[in-house]
C-alpha cells in the first residue's frame, strides 16, 4: 500500500488520531477514550535506574539513523509497523516532523525511540532495545530534550507498566484534546536549528 499522505497524517495527529498498520499493509486509525501521556514536568526516574542513568555507557544521538530505529521497533514477533507505516514515517522524517532518539555503543545502535513533533506536542510511537536499559536511556534523554525545548505534551497513546514506572498515566480524551490544541500552537522545535 502507498504511504499515508503526510498532510493528512499531521491533520490527524492535530485532531487526536493516529494510525497503526495491519498485516495486509493497510492501516487502522485510533482515538482512545483514555489517552496515555508522559507528563513532561512530572517525569519520574525509578531510583535504581536513576543511579544507572548517571553513568550509563551509551552515546545518545538524534535523528542520525531514523529508519533504523523504526526497523528496530518493528523487529519483534508481532508488530503494527508494516511497510506502509515505515514509508510514511520516513517521509515525515524527511519533512522534519518525525524524530528519533538513538542509543549507541561501540558503533552499534543498541536502542531507541521515535515519534512525531508538531509545535509543543510530541507523539511517541515506539521504542526498542537490543541490550538492557537502552530503551530507558533513550526515553529519559527524549523526555529531558522535550523539557529543555519547551514542549507541553508527550503523547504515548496508551499507558503500559513500562511507561507507568516513569510517571505515565491516562487522561480522558477531552482533557487530552485540550492539552493537544494548546501544545500544537507553541513555537518550539525538536531539531537543532543551529550548531550547539
């Protein structure tokens, strides 16, 4: 199937909907009544992981291997990331809307997370890990970046036990849409606009 039109996808995100791929190459659209978020100002590091994070052995990069991160997220027994989703998000990345946090060690990609940024809203899509703690490092560095850049909303779609340990929670769709419509108006950016 053809990739989703990027403009249609951005409009869908702005209205609270997101796609997931099916086995036949098609996509289905979702708008949960209870929406998972990871509050940016209330991010919680579990005590043991906080100690590990201070001296973790990884290098963190941004947007240097976006397609590899998406493929890493898809590399599991059951996945919603089909070729349509892959093509769509690689195009969004080329357009500057989709981003990846990548965790590297010894020149190899060990884990990462990817998602879409519109204004001050970040829509987390998926994460993966090829060695212990790598995805947690990616998520923590992503959350720090969102806070530093002035993002208001980190949408996780649903809340899992993994996300709950970091402060992930669910809110009613009405409250989510209120936050969303405010966040997408913010003049913030995820990518580096100048060398730092």
